[in-house]
C-alpha cells in the first residue's frame, strides 16, 4: 500500500487488460481494486463476502440468480451496488467500462465457485499497480 494519494485516472491508464483488476489501496483487510471491463465475465459466487461495485465510467449490468429467480441490475456511471454473499452473479459490460471493487484482500475475482473461466477473464486476487 502506498503512503501517497492515488489518482484513479492514472491507475486506470496504466493497463489495458479487461477483467484484470489492479489494487489501488487497502482499507483494513480489504482491497480497493479498479478494473476495465467489457463483455461478459463468468457466473460465480463469493460464499463468504459481499462484493461492492462502483461504476466510474460506462455501464455495468449484473445478472443475479436469487431465490425468486433471475434478474439483472443496471449500473450507469456513478452508481453503486453490493452483491450479497452467496448470490450467484455474472457481470456484463455492453460498452467499455471502468469500475472500482471493494472486497476482502485475497478474494478471487471469479469467486469461490464459478463456471469455466474464459480466456479474457483473469482469475486473480488482484494485481499491484505498475
């Protein structure tokens, strides 16, 4: 963790990979990660933690499989949403989108249980900024 302020714009400009989050700072035992996303992620579940999303630019859709059925939440720019722990979900970005995610350090980007991970999705606990 750095002791200097981090510009989110500079952090996002430092990489081009989609669905490959970068850790910009930490808060207690949580990582604050930024990512560039576009297209589909993968259906997955975080069994022991919620997952917080903030859309910095673009638009993020999150499909959810809940007890009452399947639904999709749409997050335009400057929107937040928290996926509750244990909820199967699949993020999708119809346009190039930049997000900030807040979750416990060491949390795998494809959750504890997931479908097959496609080549364009990085199964990671987050990468350090360059």
